[in-house]
C-alpha cells in the first residue's frame, strides 16, 4: 500500500483521499431513514470521517444556499431545512465528491435514476433526502462551514487495503 499523505488534501498527490460534505436533510430524519441512508454510503466503501446532528438556522443556510438566493423556492427551501435537525457527515474516499454525487442522483427525486438515493427514496425536487457537495472546491468550503477541524477524524490507513488496490491509495 502507498503511504497515506498526512494532509489528505495535498494537491499534488494524485492518489489522495478526498473529503466531501453530506447533509441528511430534515425530511430524512422525519421519515426515520437516517440509518438506511448512512448505510448506503458505508456499504459503498466511503469512510465516515465526521458526523454530528445540527439544527440549521438562517445564517448558515444563507451561506450554504447563496447560489440560490433570489430563486422563487429559496424561502421554502430554507424553511424545510430548519423543520428538524440535520445529520452532517464528512465522507472520505478516492474521488469521494464525484462518487457521492453519483450515489445521490439528480436533484429531482422524480427524475433521479432508480438505484440512486434520491431515485429510490423520494418523490420531491426539494425534500430530496441529502445534500452532497458538487465539486472539490465546494466540499472544502462546505466542510469548513459545517465542521470544526477537531470534529473531523484522521482514520489512518487500517482498512484502506480492503477498500482499494495497492496502487489506488
Ligand atoms: P441545487 O444545488 O441546484 O441541487 P443539488 O442539491 O442537487 O446540488 O439545489 C439545492 C437544493 O435546492 C436542492 O437539493 C433542492 C432545492 N431546489 C428546489 O427546491 N427546487 C429547484 O428547482 C431546485 C433546482 C433546487
């Protein structure tokens, strides 16, 4: 197995592990689906480097959804993200951002492919089970927004040989 870079985000390491943010939305907790959704990420082989419950507020949602400010659904989107706590997760793996987006599926649950989380668990364009960062740059900014550094754990390399070939990490 290759050496695990101590700083997982080292830009020149082609085989670096990447980290991404997932939020289990309030609808997911209200429908008692949290365990099932977390299990899908775990079974894929993504490692949970951080996880906690949070009650979101206006301030964090204005920042998180800044790209949607002015959209007609902005108000109800924010309200729906505050009806219950969310579970915030930092997931880790090679190409984690793209892998998690693929597992998550299209925004609209009615159009998302069967087999994806949104395709399998929801009928809505908004009550769509999870948020997942859409680029490495977004993941870095969003992880900083939702987690303190000490809430994200260095998982070491104990199980990497079970998850990847020797030349992948
Ligand atoms: P967006 O960042 O476009 O999608 P994604 O979550 O797939 O990255 O939108 C953020 C959230 O805004 C989306 O998960 C649900 C909500 N939303 C609506 O309610 N209606 C819409 O038409 C769109 C595009 C998004």
